[in-house]
């Protein structure tokens, strides 16, 4: 269980941004966050499970659940890429400094 699924955002920031982008209320954002914390594996391996859980827990159709999934997964992927870019920049700076 990855308790901080977006590496650059804390949980509250993630929920706040998700609710804004997906037009959800905060309690729905919390539910989505819990679903992702319990089920998300990079690479869409659990996408169907997560979409079904979103649909069931929020009472929305599959299309809306899929849209919410794509927004949340995109936010997570963006956070991971930012983290990788930041680490790469730091490595380059260290190499540059010591050469």
C-alpha cells in the first residue's frame, strides 16, 4: 500500500486538485483517494477494478468513473515524472559542480 500515491503532492493537495479537475465534492475526492491508495498499480493493471469501485462508491456510470480514473492516474503519473525530472536535475547539478 503506497500511502502517498502522488510523490509531489500530499494527500490533501491531491484530493483538492482531483475534486477541482473532476468536478467532485471533497467527500467524493476522499473516496477516490482511498480507492487509489488501496488499488493503484502503475501501468493500468487495476484500471477495471478501480473504475468499477469508483462507479459503485460514487454511484456514477462507467464513463464518468473512467474519466475520474484518467484524471487521477494522470495526476499520479505527472507527480512521478516531476519527481524523476527533479532527481535527474539534481544529479546533473552534482556532476557539473564536481567536474
